[in-house]
C-alpha cells in the first residue's frame, strides 16, 4: 500500500499549533531554536501570538516550520512515505520533505514568499470566495462573465467535486458569488483572507520569488512530489517554474489526488494544522485510507501504520 503525506495550506493555522510536539520532543525544540535564528523570529512566541499566527507575513513560515517538525518526527518513528503533495503553502513543506531543498533553504524561500505575498495583498486588495454545489465548468463560466479589463475573478482552488474557490478583485468576486447563488450554488461564501491568492494579483510576487529562488540549490528528490499546478509528479528541472507559477495560478488539488490514486496511492496522511485536506480526500476518493496528524495526540491515529514497518 503506497503512502502519501499531504501538507496543510494557509487558513488552517491556529494559536499554539505545533507547541505540543515541540514541548514533547527535545530534538524538535532544538530545531526550533535553529529555525528561530534563521528566520530572525521567536517561533515559540509567535506560535502563541494570535495576531502573528494569522498574519500572512508570519503565518507562512510558521506553518512550514510546524509541518517540517511533525514530518521529521514521523519519519524518526519509522514511517515510510512513498510520495508527497501540499496545498498551496503546504507545497513548500513538501519540497523540503521530498528532498528538493534543505530545511535552511526552504525556510528562506517561504519567508520571502510571505513578504512578497503580503506586499501584493497591500498593493492589490482583493478577495476570495468558496462556491459549493456547482460543477467546475459552470463556475469557470461565471468567472468569465463577470470579468472585464478593470475587474476580474478566476478559479483559484479546485478542492473537490462541487467545491471551487475563486479569487480576484473584491467587486468581481462579489458579483461572481451572487451569480453563483442565482445559478443554483448551495453556498457562496466570501472568505476571510488578506488578498486574492492564486490570481494575477500575485504575478509580481511570483516574478520576484522566482528571481530569489534561483539562487538556491535544487537537489535530486528522494521521493515523488505531485505539483499544485499540474497534479503530476514534479521534476527537478521544473521546480523553479512551479514556485513561480503556483503563487498566481490555481491549485489543482482534486486533480492531484485523483492522479495519485491512479498511480497507486491508497493511504493519505495529512500533516499540519487542521483536517481540511482529510475531509477533501474523503470526498474525492472515498475508498482511500485517510489519517490526520495535527496535534501530538494524533500520533495514535497512525500507530497501526507504524506497527507494519
């Protein structure tokens, strides 16, 4: 049975996330001390700070740190992983876990991504909305209908059948949400986010991040990683393009999981705060075995898997 780890994305964060792992495992506390110096950030303090934990500038590096720590601990317990993927921000944790980057380099890259995306959000205020209960093609058509030269909205996250998140200017997103409701959507919810992520508003951030990332060494991966922008395995040669493109293009999560299942993955373990991806995988592939490790006590969820090794 092939096992994959999926890393949570931004929006799943919560105050004190990862603290129980850090306080329970001395080696993780040492790692946090190293990462704090690297990021010039008191990670333990920030994880307890409700303002910082929900500020894009800090949320992104904090989430990647927590996901890296949990991943490394699971590997130390003997968990064997055959492949990885991550939702948006989580893809950077996956780039580390799959072996494309060292811990130090991926944290520098995600720290820059956070800065650039926060700047883009400030310069180009936008919005996002989750559309539930409509087919993808209907939502895509709605986005085209309400977009023009001045205002636009685009598909941002293909979460599961009947669940697509859209992103763009505030006015266009609001119009699209209203049109979705009148077209039969079960719900059309404006999301509490700081910007229009995975939309053209992030193009400048993507360009700058690409230039920054080009200075870091990309290693030959130890494991397969399925990319956000294609739903297919990512090659070393395409890593920089993926880092650049995923910031302003859709996350094809539904397509990714379907491809992984087709490729023989039967067991998925969500690593990181929350259980959003766990719920989505259950909808996309009900026959798959799904687990979640968000808190230290969740280790018991995968004890049966660890016993097999």
